[in-house]
């Protein structure tokens, strides 16, 4: 650095740089100009004689703070150019531009007239003018004559930082945008853009015409254009013009810089600026939410089909066809584009999210299979069986690895099997060619119930591991990833609170799944399932309590962050729409670990129930179940809800014969539906059936035909009699498919369940019709499928629903409410009562009481009752005589009188037969066989 502002000219020719052709803040090297930093030892020989001075103009000279700051600045930056001759014989000369620091001997000069200093071409002085107003006549004069102009903030900044008075080829008011390089896009008003460019230069920033890696900020008027796309990809901040105007308002603040993230955040270009959106296929609630967020993020919305719309956001999972042919200027995008734009805080590229019509070949095949009918009854049954198998095919998960394909000379395709004629030779050849190799997994012709439940344990475990993997891969890892577009979505503390020990749970269950797969691959009845759970019991105890105990805090953190952070809300929406999540929220996925261990315990109980007493695994299973109770205790204590338990007790009191194991601390009532049975299972057609949906099972109960008395508790309190009769308590894991039966002339408001109990080798069909209008079928079926998917640890709950033609399943609701149909059902019920009354090997007391209540005077006009048709066949009634017997006295009488032939003196017991059940018949020649019973005591 030179020690004095007076320098002598050396041997080389030098001159001061014309400020109009040099900008020290853009150091570019060209073929004609090479920029070098000059050392102080070179300056003595090469620089001309220059005197430096600072001039305070007008109000600046009366600013004491400014004068004090100038006294602290002793050095200013001065541009110079050195011209060197080329090598010998070369005519071209090299011009070297540089900046040197020169001392300021005179602190400052004050003036009100700038004209006395002449123009800026005087090489004897390097003058810096300090002005407070950049729109005054003095400024215009100095700028026209190319003088160096700075504002008071520049002087204050250099004094505070102890830096030389900065050089700039343009007037520099402040350092508000120092070291910022801006690029503009989307501007149509040139005057507006010119004004903004001048302001940027006045604040020390630079402008680049083309976007490159050197650009620090993009100033955009819209979200269209190539520059905008590049800025989004490179993570460059994209700001509105208001950012420059607001920075200019704060230009006098020496401590303020426009590049501060906290300041520029409020000026980000919203992702939907200049976008007009419409929404297709969403529910009213979701559509309202998306419209609200559209306005919040700078866009507007109109109804579908409006010509002003720039984008149409489609719910791709529900919309199969567009209502109109879109124009070329309309982007038809999936909802992931909408939420992705909010998450990135920038408009995403439409090309990656264009809507395409989604046709499922598998679904077409299933529909075509269901539409096939045949008049032959046997073929109908076979077709029904094949249909049920097809409907449950996608829900079955094979626990075995794929078999090795047989050699090419013995392999047969499906098509070739269909073409083979049914001859002994071809059947023999087929049997020989289809024999499995020793290395392949043997398939049992009739699988045991123990194998079926073990297989179900593996299937649910595999699905559970997949869901844990989805939580980690789609949610946790992306949130932890560094370098996210727009910055981190959540803080590390929030991520840790939300996910807790999920990685530990995933690790231990992955190993359990692998062990179960190995066990089923080499299955035998003596293989131990309980040992696998015991092997990892300590790890389960270690992994689960930390997550379960803080699950409520995790859920609250998700809800809070989703409300406060729009990017996190969009992040959740994007992942929720992915197939891996099955349209489930993060909270719904995270509750799976809370539900998993009770499900495992139930399955182990089922395996134990189907395990013989001499099997050593029975004791091991008991130990495994006990080992799970330690973890389940924490879950049960944390998740016990008094109201939920009360609802379950109400169901127990309402259903006669309800199993005691329905009472469980982890179980809760979800839905109650009144239906009418349409098939022969699980009860007779026409029965009024109530379905109680719990979170892991389905209680099926029918309406009782006749209530006899009330229920008295041990305390003497009278409780109304239970109006329902228990039929079955079915785990939701046994439901393979939920069928939404299409409404036709012969079938209205009906649905069906494809069920596969572990003790059955084939699928069963339970069909029902919803009773009443208060239950919406679609909502009920979606809720049912959601809890079935939760029980079997599947994310794709909607795939369990299949819209089906009822004719293909031979289901009809026709004549369900007719008088003839009701009479037929009544006859059938009464006939069953009579038959059961005479088929008891041990008669309960309530049957005797029912017989006394049925006693009434005889009707002489009644016709004779056919004993063979109304009482039962002789094979049913044929039993050894005993001391206490029944006998039919006279079948021609109006009532069937049962006389007890023991020594006790009791009146005869009469069963009143309704007139509609009486059929004329001839009395049997042989007396009716006596029925042995236990009536030695009084009823």
C-alpha cells in the first residue's frame, strides 16, 4: 500500500481509470483486459501523481455523525490502469486494471455548489462526493459528469468496519445489497424494471442478464419462465419486486442487509402467483381446504371448466375420466403437484405431475369374471367359488419364496393346460410333469388350522414391517435429509419427538418376520412359533415402551406442526396420496405399533387353541403370550378409555350369549349397523342382523324372535332382557374382501363379505342389506375396510373394496318385505323351534317353562298334525326309554299333548301349533317313539 496520496510516474505509462468503464465489484477477465492486484512495491514506479479528497454536499456537510466518521477513514479505494508494451516486435499493448488504496490527507471538504469542482475528467484529483439525496439537481449534475457519488450510509459503514472508502463505478448510496447478484424475470414494464435496477445499483448490488450459478437472488414477477425453473432447481431464493423497494426504504440503516433470511422470507414469490386453479374429484371439505391454501399462497381459484383457469388439480384416485377435453393452455395435474408446490414454497414443474387416465387390467379382469353367468346350477356354484377366489386372490400373501420353474421340456403354460383334452394319457403326463422337485416347498393338500393361523401371523407381520418401512422411508428420512429445497421442514427436536423409537421397532420386527418366513418355508406341526416371540421378547420390551409412553406427545406435535407450518402440511398431503400410505395420515400409521402387540397376542392365542396338548409348542406359546403382557400392560394403561369400555359392556348386556373375550382394554366400538341377512350364512335369509364393528373384530348378532323374561342381577336389580342373540365374533383378519353390490332392480342397498375362517378350507359369503336410511353404505364400507386393513397391517384399505354385480353372486333383495316372504320366514322359524324342542338330549329348564307357557285349550276344528313333518324323523326321535318319557297322545287333536309317564302327578304339557302349520295327515300306524329326557325334578 502506498504511504502517500502523491505518487510519481514510473517508466510504464499509467492513468486513472475512467469510472464509466470499470466496476470493481464485477471482476471479470477478458482477452483484452487482465485484472491483477498491484503490490505496494510496484505502485511507486507505476502510478501517476494523484490527490484524494472527499466532498460533503449540502445537508451531508451539516451532519456531525458523518463528519466524525470521515475523520476515522484514512484510506480510499482508487482505480488505476497500467499499460504495458507487448513483447519485442508486437504492436498490441496490454492494459492492466486494478484497485489500490490511497491515503486521504484532507479529511473532507464542505460545499453547497458542486459546479466549482468541474467535470470528472480531471486526472489530478480523485474526488468522492457524499450526497444525502439521489434525486436532487446536484446528483444529476455529478452523475452526468461521471463523478464518484456515495451516500452517508457508505461512509458510516466503512468507518464502523474500519474499511477503506469503497469504490464503485456507479453512484453508491448504501451497502444494503453489497455482494448480492440479482437476475430479473417476468417483467413487462421496462420503466419499472429500469427503476428497480437503479435502486439495486445504488445499494451496492449487481445485475446479471442471464441466470447462472453466480446469481444469488431471482426477482420474479411471475412463476413462469426458464429462469424461474432454474432457480427452483438450484435452490436460489425467488423474491418479489417489493423486496427491493422495502430494502430501499431501510437504506439508511447501516446494520441492515437485504440478504438476511429473516427479512427476505416475507417477500418470497408465492408458488401459485399468476395461477388460476380449479379442483376436480375432491370432497367438499378437502376442496375448501385446498381453495383456502390457494389464496394463502398467492393464487386464485374458479370452478372447473372456466376458461380463465391455468391449472386443474385432479384427485387421480377417484377421477377416471375428465368432464371435458382440456385446452392446450390448461395444465391438468395430480394433487401431488399442488402439495409439492407448497412444500417447496415454489411452483413445481407440471411435466412431472400431469394427470393420466388410470386403467387397471386386473380390475377389468375381475369385473369380466364377475359378469359371467350360466343357467346351470352346478356351474353357477363353481362360478361363484371361482369368483370368491378371484376376489381374495390379491389379499393373499404367500409366505413362501417362488418355486423353481421346471425344465423347459416339462413346463406347461396356462394356455396349454386349457387346450389339453381330458384323456388318461394327457392327465398322466400332466401329473408327472407337475410333480414338485425336492427343493421346492411342499404344498399341503389340506392345510391344518394351526398352519393357517401361523400363516396369518406371518402375513400380518410382513405387512406391519412394510408399514414401518413406509414411515421411515417416506416420512422420517426425507425430513432429516440435508439440503432440502426451501430449508428444513422441521427441527431435529420435532422429528425426534414424532418418530421416537420407530427405527428400533422396525429392526426387531424385521428379524421376527424373517424367522417366521423360514419357519413356514420348512413347516411341520412340531415347529415352534412361540420360540420366535420368546427369542425377541427382551428387545420388544426395550423398544415399545419409549414409543407408546410418548405417543400422545408425538400426535400433538404432528397436529401442532401441521397447523403452524404449511410446508409440513403439504409434505404430509403428498405422502398421504402415495400408494404406500394407502391414503392414511401419519398419525394413523404411527398408531400401528400401539395396536400391533395385542394383535400378535390374539394370533398366538389362536395358534395355541389349534395346537394339540402333546405338542411342545403349546407350553412355549403360553410363555410367549405372557412375555407380551409386560409390554401390553404399558399400552393398556396408557390407552384405556372409560367411555370405550362402557360401550363394550353395553354390547355385552344387549347380546345374549356374547363371548366374554369381547371385553378387552385395547378394544373399542367403532360402528353399529342394522342389516337384513340375504343368504344362508351366518344366519337364515330375512333375519334382522346387527353388526357391531370393533377396531379388531366384528360381532354378529340377530334379533331375538321372542323375549320371555327379564334379567335379574345378583343385587336384585331388573335389567331389560337382551334383544339380540349372539351368532359369531369374527376377527377382522378373516375378512378377505368387502363387496359393494351394485344397485339393480332386484338388489338395493346391499353388500357382502368374503370370509375365510381358519377352520374352513373355502371362502364363505355373508351378504346383507342395510336396514333404514340413517346408514350411508359407502361410509360404512370405507370404515370397515379401514379397520380390516389396520388389523392385517395393510396400507391399501381401499383395495379391499370391490364393486360387484349382485347377479354374479346370486344375491337379491327382491320380495324381502312382501307378506308372503314374511310368512315363509315365520313358518321356518316356528318349525325350527318345534324340531329343536324334540331333539334335546338334555332339556334345559327354560324349555319346560316355554312348554307351560304354550299350554292352551284345544281347538276341535284344528286339523291333524303330521308327526313325521312337524315333530321330526324317526331317526331323530329314536332314543332308549327311560323312567321319564314323552308320548304323543292323539295326533288328531288340535294340540300336541306331551304326557309325562313318571310317577309324579303333573298336568299334561301341550305345544300349541299355529293353524298355518297344520297339515292334514293320517295318524301313524305305529306309536311315536318315546323321547328320553331328564325330567325327574320339577321345573
